[in-house]
């Protein structure tokens, strides 16, 4: 099965309003990538690590993302239209742009049989 991976770019302050709006249209099961969370993790755990990959210690930008997956097909394109409407509505509410750019990227992901891979 082929899946559409939709990644929406926002800022930390925009994660909750974005996820709430997506849930309203039936999108659930998010992957949230928030640099602020990771920075907090590094601060709390840094002294306990014996070995740290140097790339983890590089500064990160402020941009976060919310990622979810839709099965490729007619229904997913209809839902993607709803996602675009949600983003337009959120941009209109966020006059000071505290929630970031609220734009998305789509990529295609093939489902693997994890048992056989």
C-alpha cells in the first residue's frame, strides 16, 4: 500500500492549534517534531550520556513540524483539500504569525512488511 506523508511546518506555539484543527477533520495519529522538546531533553539528560553524536548538539532552528499519513486514493485527496482549508483558516486567525508558516510538503511512502524486511 502507498501512503501520502504530509508534513506541516509550524512553530512550537502552533502545534496545539494545528493538531486540534486537524482532529476536527478526522486526522489523527501525529508525529510531532519540536526542537524545543529536544533541547529540553538534552538539558535534562546531557550529563548522563557517555557518548553523544555531535550532530545532536548542533543548534536547531525554531521550526517544528506535525506529520501524519493518509492512504493514497480518492478519499485522501478530499481530506488533503480539508487540510488546505484548515491551514488557510489558521493563517487568517494568526495575524501576528506566532504559529509559523503553516505550509505543508507531501511525499510518498511505500508500506513495508516489517516482518519480512
